[in-house]
């Protein structure tokens, strides 16, 4: 199973929705709270090709986007193969 990283903030509803979907898939992930670690936001923006909003999600080191992108991958049947790789 690839490593999953998600940059979040505690008051972000999209972050909670993305984490909920990952939990439903039964996968573990590492979470970076950019509200508690603001210095990590610069890292997130660089890794996410300039995207500044949370969540930003990485699967196996590859940027897959935010919450809407994660749900779109799932709807297209592409999320499970990514998580199984």
C-alpha cells in the first residue's frame, strides 16, 4: 500500500470529508495540520504545484489534488487501484 499524506486544517469541512472517504477505504494516512504547523504550508504549496487550499492529498508521493479530486477519482473507479498499488 502506498503512503498517503494529507495536508489539512481543523476547521476545514473538505478536509474532514476527504479523511472520511479514506477511512471508509480502510487506509491509513499521515496528516499535516497546517494550522498548527504553518511553516509546512510552504512545503504543501510547493508540492501541490501552487495550490494553496486544504486539503492537498498525495498518494505514493503523487499529488492527486483536493477533496473534490479525491471523490472524482473514487467515482471514476480510479481511487481503489491507486490505493492498492
